[in-house]
């Protein structure tokens, strides 16, 4: 099992193919995405993978190998508005009670994890992250559990529909420049 704090490192989803200490590939296979479970938060998840691989070599997503981390995404209505991320050997399970919960969880992982983790948890190995109503708590392999930690609203970007007249409008109030601020 591996530490969930390290998913964005070479101990997690990234790989250093040429041994120069710079991540230049990924070892991720996303499984479980179906017509009834197509979270748009995966876009943010893949964008973070691309951001973390500073010397990226193509093909970006390689065929799964025995070294690949499988990211299993699923929806279980029994979970309601809760979700979790769990390390299970060479697999990371991301599950939520509905697509909105899975989206929020993926977006938060991509934008903020592991930043904001209380200092006393930085040296512990994290095996599970529980998610509920814009709060999270972490568990260790030896079952220690943190208090619920609120996630600031700006840490979870919500998708909103926008109609652009063309790419030239991407840098205007129709695109990234919203209400006098860059989004």
C-alpha cells in the first residue's frame, strides 16, 4: 500500500522513466467510467497529472502495466452525499454517493490535495480520505482518524456553462476574467 499524500509524486501516479528525478510520465489507468458515471472532475484530475509531469513524454497515457496504479471510480447511492478515496494495494478507489460528490472530490484532489493537511498528519501515512459536505478527514493505516476539516469554497471549483463567441473571447468577461477577477 502507498501513502495517499504521495499520489502526485513518483511514489504515486507519476513515473520517472529516465532517472533524472523529474516526473516524465504517468502510471494511471482509470477504470469504472461509464455512461451513468462520467464525472467532469476527471478533466481536473487529468490536468493535474499533466501539470505534475514537467518533462512529459508521449504517449501521455500508456497502456496499463503491472506497475500502473488503477484508479477505480464508482457511484454507490447508499453513500448519499459522502465519498471517499482509499489506497488498496496498487489501486486507488474513489467512490461517492452521486456524480456531484465524485466531481467535488476529484476537483478538490486535483486542486488542493495534500495542501492544508494539519501539520500533525504530514508525517503519517494516509490510507483513506473521507468526504462529506465540503469537509474531509483522513485515516492512517493503523486506523487513526483526524477531525473533520472544512474545505474553503474556492478550493472546489464548480463548473458553469458559458457560451463563447470564439476563442478570442476566452480572455474576456465571457471566459477567464469573471467579475473583475481572473478565475
